């Protein structure tokens, strides 16, 4: 019988039903750290059915400690707004030329932002951007006259959360190389935003389960007492 590695032995000894504090969960995930800087992710199981419009949970939140990853941003803007977007750090700025570039399959972006006057152009990309969750949306602040701030927010640690069809939200909150307090601050910012985004149609228990995991680590159940408002 093959001998278990230290990591495999630690995994085998984990209590799968234990409820961890955020501190304990982070410390445990560090035991499984691999050779690269892994992403730490939160999964929240919510008591909603997103097939109903009044139970959709979606929004933006700025993680105070950032995400630890480079965010590629494309902006639809012209004139002065285009200059401001470039100055703020946008990776690609354009109008009809950017639309044609995206129609050709160049969609390597994490966020797409547009000024309101460009939505006539952007609207033609619905079938391209929609399935990737990249379609600019005024409710998320990605259709805005203030593209400069929108780009800075996207580059500075703002993330979008959106409930999947099974009622689960997945979102990265940083890297294992982050300090404990930075991961905790990001965890709190994300979970607070999701609790505040509780939709009008949600009935019964809203936050059912929260877990923390890393790219190569196990999923650890977090005590709901750690989630304010849960």
C-alpha cells in the first residue's frame, strides 16, 4: 500500500462536519499550500431560486485588501472619456473598433465598462458578452459617465458576485500569500454585501451554508456566526 504524503494524511484526518471560525479555516488551508500562490474562495449557499427575478442576488463589492490578481478592463468610450479611461489604467478603450475586435473573438477581459452614450454600440454585443457575464449594466456601475472611477474600482479590488442556478455564490477573496487579517477583511466585505443584497422574494433562511477553500485545498464549513446578519 502506498504511503500517504503528509498533506494526504492531514486531509484524511480532517473533520468534514466541523464548523470553523474564519481564522481556523485560513490556518487550515495554509497547511495545504502548494507551490504556487493559490486563490482563496468563498462559497455561499443561499435560500433563493434565481430562476425567479425577485430572488436574483447580484452586485459589486470592493474588497479592502484587493484580489491579488491583475484585472483586465475594456472600456467603450469616446473623446475625453476615452482619455480618462486610459489614464485610469484601462487595458483597451474604443468604440466601433472595440466592438468589431470583440466580435472577432478577442474577449480576454475581466470587466467591460461603457459610457451611457455607447450602449447603442455595446448592445450589438449582447450575444457575445452576455454568456460571459461581461455585459455592461447600470445596476452594477459598469454603465457610467464616470469611467475613470469605474476603471479604478475594477483595478483596485472590486469584484462582482452573482448567484448561480443552484443558489450558490462563488467568489475569490484573495491569495494564500495575503495576511490573515487581509483575508478576513475581504471575507467580511463580501459576505456583508451578499447579506445586504438579500432579494425581496427570498423566503425562510437566506444564508444556509458558507465555506472557504483554496485552489488545491479542501472545502471547510464556516460557522454562520462569523457572517453578520446570517
